[in-house]
C-alpha cells in the first residue's frame, strides 16, 4: 500500500520514542511494587503537583505531535514515473498548524493587528504615493472596516468560544464525576461534594480546574489565531505563536534526552566509586574533578564548533536542513549530558559509601554474593529516589540552558525553531523604536509556564521520595 507521504525518522525522534518506552515500562514496574506506589499516591493528593502535571502533559502532547515527521509526495510528472518526495520535512504539528505556518506576512505586525507595524510607501488609487501602514494579507483580512470592526469582532469571538469551552468543561466534569461515582460506589451527589471540597484521594478539583483553564485558552486561541496573528509576526512575517509552539519540542528534547545521556555516567560511576573505594574511587574523583574544572560553556562551544566544521565539510551527508539541525540538537544533548552528570555522581557516591556499610550489604558479602549483584540488587534500588529527584530538578535547568546557549550562539542550529533562537533574535528588536516586544514575550511566557510547572512538580516529587521529608 502506497502512502502520499514518506515517514522520516530523525535521531531525536528515535531517542524520544525510546525514552517514552522506558517511561511506560517504568510505570508498569512501579504499579506492581507497593512501596514504590506509596510516594506517587502522596504526589497525586497535592493540588499544585497535579495542576503542574496537567500543564506538563499539555506540553508533552505538543512535543510528541512535533516528533512525528514525514515528507509529502510530489505530484507525478510525465518525465519521471518514480515517486518523489518534497525535501521539506514536516511534522504532525505542522499539519495541525498549517494555517499559522502558511499565513506569512511581509514583516513585523503587532499582536491582533490588522495593519503592518512599519510604514511603507504605497501608491493610492489616484496615483499619489503616501507613506502609510499597509493592511496585512492575513491578519484581520475578513474585516471590511478594521478601525471600527476589530474590537467588536474580537470580543464576540472570545465570548463565543469561552461559553463553548465552559460548556465542554461542564460535560467533562460530569463524565469524570459519574466514572468516579461508579468506581467508588458513591452517589453522584456525594462524589460532587467531595470533588468540590477537595476530599478525594486524587486532587481532581485541581486537575479539572487546570484542564478547564487550558481548554478555554486553547479553545479561544485556536480559532482566533486563524483570523489574526495572536502574538504578532517576526521580521520575516512568520507567526510568532507558531514559532513558540514549535519551540516546545526543542525545550523538551534538551530537558529529557540530556537526562537520558547523563544517567548512565552518574549511576555507574557514582555507585562504583562509593562501593569499591580505593584506587577506583580516586580515579573517578580525579575524572569528574578535572571535568568540573573546565568551564562548561567553553567545552560546549568547542564541541559545537567542531561539529559545525564537520557538517560544513560534509554537507552532502545530510538530506535536508531539518536533519542537519537535528544532528546538531542531538550532539548538543550529548555534550550537555557529558558535562552535567558530575553533581548526581557525587551524590550517589556519598550515599553508596553509607549503604555499603549497612547490615544487609555486609550479610550479602558474607554469603558470597558477587559485587555486581550487590550493586544492582541492594544498592541501586536504594538510591533510585535520589536519581528521580535529580532528574526532575535538573529538567528545568536544562530547558533554561538551551536558551542561554542559543543566546551566546553555541546552542541549537539557527535553522531550528527554539525559544533560545527567538530570544536571540529579539535582542535586536528591543533596540528598535518603537520596541518590537512580542517575540520575546511569547518565548518568555511559554518557557516560564513550562519551567514553573516542572519546578512545582519536582518539589512534590522531592518531598514524596526524600525519606527526611516524607510524611510531613
């Protein structure tokens, strides 16, 4: 069966799918271990943690849709009967946001504007030339008289979508209430009272409120962005909302794949240093002490520049600009992972030094259990709470690191859309008069919400898994 497209599997797509399989497998494993389920039950009772989880799942859904890549089939011609595909690599998110992607203006336009941001010399019907703000090609093009019709049109569309969104939320709330009522064998009225008062085992009130807010925002912004540029346009006329949504995947890839690269180094070297001690401990300490003495930004810059030279000399090895940018993104994740495992390694070394002296480890040694089995069956499970806490705490820092590295010019490829590249290009826009502020604002809002949600959820995970804080 022939499809009108060709699947394109990027290297970061492979890593994302692998990480997704590992997370699902870990979830199945945790569901069968009561002692591992207890901390997660504590997390799901916390309203702020559940609200943050809803936001993280929303970002994750955008990132996953942007990780399904393909190339469209070109029309058949008489001269060539072989199938040919467009060199441009698209994603499922590009298809859903086709209107935002294709509605390109000439240059800057302010949020919800109907005219361009800069004046242009245009010729009038009578042949006279005058310098005016021209009408946008797509933003507010449906309005006959933008000066008087814009705000009534905006208010009517926002009000209509808000009412529709509230109706959908009420139906969703009723459905959740009926499912929970049937599951717990509680009358619907009693279940409603418990959900409103926040007396359920899971913080359903926070989940439903946050999900409702997200649904209303998306329900308003989606249809509104088809008629207007919600966050304006950038220098080349691209919709800023589209750029901000495309930057979600880059931020998630930096935060998650870097962790996937970092964990093997930190876990293996940290446990080995604490368990074997002696010369092995000295060698590992010398390794991460030497590595930590090198400024991280300089090491990343040197590695990225070496890769850039290689890609310039071997341009034919990359089929498209997207694949070229993807290789640089993957390489950046590898470099960040290699340079960010030191803190967790030190923590695991200290914890292993304590655990190796515990009675159950000494008893296993006396019974002749091998070192490898002791490390994997007795020490590793008892340090996994530190690993999980470090993973969720480092995620937000890595997302911010991408923005900083792209700002100084050693981050992701300039052809790849990311919040860091948006901020980097916005610094020149801030010097204009009047100021072009919406590109920086859009990147800041999306990054702020993601990092805030990650920090709130990581605090809940730390409190639940840290033995010193558990039960407070």
